């Protein structure tokens, strides 16, 4: 009986046998759960604000999606490639920047100029993704391709220029030409990369005595340009003033000319008027002119009209008569204008004047 007990216990510890249908259902259920989890995780994807996604259906580009939560068919039906298409990126040529430290890369920076001198050129290229399809399919390593094409563009332009021109006045012109060639390369190979800008950090000779010599040349040229600019500034200041002064003198001369012409014309008109009156009665006009001239020459002279045709001197006290008459008129009517002497008195004075002559 003791031998039977262990055997009985072993029979009771055996796991229950499952039916073939139950095992199949369990396997199918687990596979379905795994499939659902896989579909759920691979069918939904999220695109950030500065990104865009390219949808590949059986490996072929079909569409693009922007920021947000999106659905796609699970892999291998559809696949998604997310790229920072809305982000502006930068690469450096001739150096690498690690935080605040700049490490030169001489293989990229050193290049030969057109006059067989060595120059060191550092540049920064600003770019972004313009066409996702070309960016993903036409180039294998976009950043390396962009670095190589930028370095080739810089070498081709600087290699056709002289060192003195490259490190002084020609920096801006060389920079524009390099940017143009780099853009043409991206269009030629359809890389999908948009070149926003390219700027040189430095274009200078290698360090040492050569650098010091060219720095002295550069300083002298800058001093020359400064003096030229100062001279142009003085020229621009003096020439307008001189032109203004010349114009003022011309206008003053024109005004003087017109004034003298008008005065001369007035004198001519006055002379013609006098002459026309003189032609009518030459004697009266001549006497009047003589009297007016005498009044101007001797304004305070006393006038006596005499008759020398007799033995006694007869004279007419003209000044006393005029003074008395003007005094009486002023006393009676201060505001009244002076009146002319009577016609008979004038006639008598003229007759006495003729007799005196």
C-alpha cells in the first residue's frame, strides 16, 4: 500500500489536458491581440510643428502631411518619413562649433587662389528643405552633399581670384558668386534643398608673418578709403554751397539788370513826355525847367522880379506876398490845401517877368 500511494499522487499532479480546438482558439486570440497592438501602434503617427511627413506606399512616394495626428496603413503597406521641413538649418564650412568653442577644419578652410596663394575661408550656409520627395530620394546624405557642394563652390570662385582682391574689396562679390553657384548645384541635382543665405566669416591668409603683412596692407587700404570718403564728404558739402552762392549772385545780377532797365525805361518815358510838352510850347517849358532847376540849386533864395526899363527900379516882393498869403490861409483854414494865386496875379507876374527879362 505504501508503494501505491506515491504512484497515486503522481497521477493527481498531472496538468489537465486541453482539447485541440481550445489550443487553436487560444493561439488565434493571442495573435489577434498582437496584430491589433501592432496595427494600433503603426497606423497612427504624429508630426510636430516644424516637421512634415512623406508617406511611402509600397516604397513609392504618394503624399505629404503637415503637423498633427495622422493615420496610415500599417507597414509594409505604408511607411512614413518625418523630416524637419519647416526648420531653418545651418552648416559651417571650414570650422565646427561645439558650444562656445570653434574648432577649425583646415581641409575645408584652406584653398588656393588664382595667383597661387593660400587663403583660409570660413563660411556659414543657411538652408531648409524645399521638396521632401527630392530630399529623400535624390541624395543619400543631404547634409554631407550640401557641405561638399558648398566647399566646391567656394573653391571654384576663390580659385579664379587674386589673394589681394579676395581678402579686401572682393569679399562681397565673391560671396554673392558662391551663393549663386551653390543654388545652381542644388537645382541641377534636384536635391530638394533651398539655400537661404551664405556668408563668409573670414577670408584671410594663413596665420604667421603672411597674415601680419596682409593685415598691414588691409589697414592701409581702409585708411585710404576713409580719407577718400572724407574728401567726398567735403566735396559734397562745398559744391552745393558754391552752386547756391553762384545762383544767388546770378539772381541778384538779374534783379539789378531788370531794375536798371525799368529805371531807364521810366527815364525815357519821362523825357518823351517832357519833350512832347516842350514841342507844344518851347518857351514856357524852357522857362519852367529853368525855374525848377533854380529851385533845386537854390532852395532858400529870395526871388525879386524887377523892371529895368525905367530910371527907377521897380520890383515885385513876391516872397513877402506868398509868405503873407500862406500865413493867412493857414490861420483861417489849417486843414485846407494850399491854393494857387489868382490868374490875374499870375498873369501880372509873368508880364513883369517878361519886362524884367
